[in-house]
C-alpha cells in the first residue's frame, strides 16, 4: 500500500488515508511534501520529527511493516543514520525476548525514493496519489547478530568538607561517547564530536580539578560522571541511575553539560527547571539565575527549549533526563544546535574556547552554591 505523504484530514488539500485498509499490509509512506507545497510547510513535512508523526498515524492501522522514504532534508538524515542503524546498541536485559509474532511495533524501515522503484507508483513522482501497488509483494529477511559489548561510565568524587553534608552529592554529568564513523565527507569519516560532547567532558575535568585543588572543598561531596552511550539512547546514564555508585537519594542535584562550546557568545539554553515534572527542578533554575546574574557579563539564558512538549523534545534528549526520572532536580545547559551537529565537521577548531570557559565557570559556581547550601534545592 502506498499512502503518499501520509497527509491526514487536517491537511486542507488531501487525505492520504481515505478509504485505504492498511491492516496486515506493507505500507510505504514518503516523508516529504507534494509538488507546489510552500517552503515553510515543506520544511515541516521533511523534518526528522515528521517521521515519527507519520509512523504514529500509520501504527493504529496495524500494518505488517512500514517503509518510510525520506526526501529533502531527510535524505541527509538517512545518510548519517544508516550506518548507525545497522549497529544498534541496547542495554543488556534479563527480560525474555518477545517473539516476532508478538511484536507490538511492526518492522519499520527507512529508505530514499528512487524513480522506478517497486516501492513506488509506476508514475512516481508525477503520480503521488495513495494507491494499492498491485502485484507487488515485499518480503524482508533481517538477520540479527548479537554481540555483547561492555561500555564504561567514568566516575569521580571530590569529597566534601562538612561531616554532616559530605554523604550527599552534587552531581555533574557529560557524555564522552559520540556517533563514531559516518559516511566520508571530503575524505573524513571520523565524527569527532568536539562540541557533542567533548566540550562538556572537558568542562567537567576542569571543574573537578578546580574543586579538588581548592584550599576549601565544598561542604557536600561532588560527583562527576562521564557517561557512555548517550548517543545510543542515554544508555550510560540509564545504567548509572539504576545502579548508582552512591545512594540515589544522596544526589541532591544533577548538572548536565552537553554541547557547550558554540554559537553566539552570550547565548546559553537552560533546560529542566520548567520541563521537569512536579516543579522538582524549579528551585535549581532559580539558583542558576542568581549565580548567572552575579557574573560581570552574565549569559542571556534562553528557555525556549525548557518545555516537556517542545516539538524537538530537547528535555528528553540528554543524560539529565534519567536523573530527573529518579526525582533528582536537574539543570541541563547547552549552547545549542548548529550545522555541524552529528557530522564529521563537529571539529575542535570550531569551538569557542572563551565561551566554553565561561560556561564552565558558571557551572562551577552553580555547583558550589548547591554544594555549600545546607538546604536541598527543592
Ligand atoms: Zn550530546
């Protein structure tokens, strides 16, 4: 079944699901826009987020499989993610494996449309109407090889100076993995991840050194965790928060630094104080505001992404999220996305080191403020 662009009745011009029975069928949908769509709408329909919207529309019809063909900006995503998708990594679990026949989510495949492909109408792209692709049968055989691998979080503690508070912790987090090897661009296939998250990882090293060497240590202890597997689905932080090296309720706050070395020198995004449930991170947000305001040149704190319902779901996209799930107040700081995000061009020479140092100073003072306060930031 070809369902065109998967446009629903919310769309003024066409409803691509009208009159089609998708149950038990292989459904092909194009992540893109019909000819003549204006550029702003086209951008929405080709976006990464549109893929899950389309899958979400199709799933309730209980298809056998879904094939999403990416166009426009999505083509870039396909080229970047295809090598990754072939090497999925998941946390080891003791749960029994679900047999193929009981899978809730059907097989989902990504591809790019090619004129003449049996997955498309014969007259594609002129003919983009939803239709039964008569006489075509799609069979897939997926071979899975499971290889156990071990990844390591790296943790360190600066022991607090106050005997009544030193068994509690202010936690700092960053991730030291990146996306590995991508398709080569200009002969370079190594994704260095200088900003994502070399910047945060180095920042934590600097904070740890400053705190360890200070003549007076913070009153609470300070925990540093460099997480592994963030890019594979926050795996390291998921493991750490389920198997913490200190009692989980002794962590009074977690400060996460992910991508903190780019963009305009005054811009810093704050995520968590508004997005985290039950206002559990609100107080931490207020502390950040006052610590920031005390600097001679404070950052312009941007809270655009600090929402649990923002379409980019930034709040769910880095390691702080797993700490927040345990009820720990969190603040996630980032200098934001850029054109080199998850590309081989995320290189060290593009880091604004002066800015990275300023973010690091802000995080240092923020951690000190929480570590020296006898009151938990709730
Ligand atoms: Zn990252």
